[in-house]
C-alpha cells in the first residue's frame, strides 16, 4: 500500500513555499538506513526561512511532515518520515528534499522470495522393454519472477526434463515435463534426482527424487 506525500507546513505558510532554491536548510542527518519493514523516524533540522518546501515527490513509498518550530527556537524543526514496507528483495533509495538540501533514505530489501514445487517426488512404474514410459509434470513457483531451471542428475540419462516455457526469462511459475525410459534396463528399482534452482530465492536449490520401477514381463 502506497502512502501519499503529506503537506509539510500549515496553510498559513504553504503559500510561501515556492520551491527549494533560496531556502537554506541544515538537516542534522542527510542519510538514513532503514529496515525493510515499514519504518518511521525523525530528523532535526534548521531552516531559514522556516517554511522551506519539503517533499518526497517521485517516491510514493515515503510520506513526510514537518513539526512547526518550537517556541523560543526559531528555525528549529523536526522532519518526520514514514516509509512503506519493502516487499521486494531489492533495496531501494529515495530522497526527501528540504529546501536546497536533501535527505537520502536507503531501505533494505525484504526477505528473499521462497520457491515451492509439486509434486515432492516423482514415481514411475513401467514394463521392461518399453521404449519410453509416460510422463509427469513438475510444477515450480516463486513469490516473484526468477530464473527457474530443472535438470536431472548427470548420471541418470534415463530421466529427461523438458521446460515448457522460455528458460531465459524470469517467471514466477514454470512447468517441466519429466519423462523416464526403461530401455536397456532390467526389472528393478532405479532412483535419481532432479535438481531445481532459482537464484535469488531463499531456498535457491531443491531436489526432487525420481523413482522408476521397471516391471518384469
């Protein structure tokens, strides 16, 4: 949810805020590092004149307001800011303009997106001598678009994985067709794994077990 930029002065002084140039402001802090969760804070500043224009235009995730000068402390003010939660895993940066000065807010990225897949294991039962068994679909999803890949163990040529979409494009949903072949295999149970990878996910690597039971004739 985005927060609107709040007016930064009383109606009585708003008309004097014709822009930043000509207003000399001195914030006591010009750079703040914030956590990914929603955050509020204050920065002391002095300004001449006291009704300097203050805004965060272009950064809808930042809301700002200014507390009027304290009695007996002309020009001394408190800049209050509030930022939305950063649901992206990438950090972001915004600026609050205070007259001719600026305050940079740097917000950390949120938790890395998770990766989920279904089914948790693939099981095939095929007759011996069959040139190719049926296939099953492996579904993989992430909370935000990532480059998702899936491939079988190098030592299991009897398992084939085919991506049903463009593997070069980050997506939040992918489906893979998994096929096994019993050709050349004697009756018995064969096992392998499919390696799933989604760089940038909190669980960037996962393993899906594959079992092929070759039945006797």
